[in-house]
């Protein structure tokens, strides 16, 4: 299963990549939401997990790129986990089912967030 990590902080992205690889994911780190959208367009159905940093997704004053929302809504098997260095309450305001995870976090926290996101998809 493939996972995409979007986090503008390279050290955090690399740490998340290592955690996900230990869980058996093939991981691709992308630097911005536009590249995430492009990857999904070019490789439909190949990504099972999207790990996004909330702060990395902000485009201008808009808190989340519309294209990523559309991807999450269209792909029924895609699991979305959003990380943040701040208050996770703002994540729950997004118009998609997403599991929130506050940084810093452990591999166990990441596993729980992925499981929670999978459960949310089943609702």
C-alpha cells in the first residue's frame, strides 16, 4: 500500500516516512498540495493513506486546497490523517472525514490515528 506524506517541515516528513515504512507502507513525500493533486491524477487508486500537515496545506487564507478535498471525497478507500502543531479542533471543521493527530507524536499514536481514520471512512 502506498502513502503520501505532505509536510513542509522536511525533518518531520522524513520521520513520518520512517514510521509509515515500518508499518509496511511505500511512502512518497511531496512538498505541496498541488503536487499531491497531480500525483492522484496521474496514479488513480494507488494511494491508500494521505498523511497531511495542516499547516502545510494552507494556501493563502484558505485552510485546505479544494483539490485535496475532492480527492478525499471521490476515493472511497483513501484514509486521511491530518497532523498539526497546534489545536486539532480546526481540523474537525474540514468538510471531509479525517483523523487528527497533534505533533509531536509516537508511532503508536500514528497507528491509532490511521485506525481511527479507517473507522471514519466506514461510517
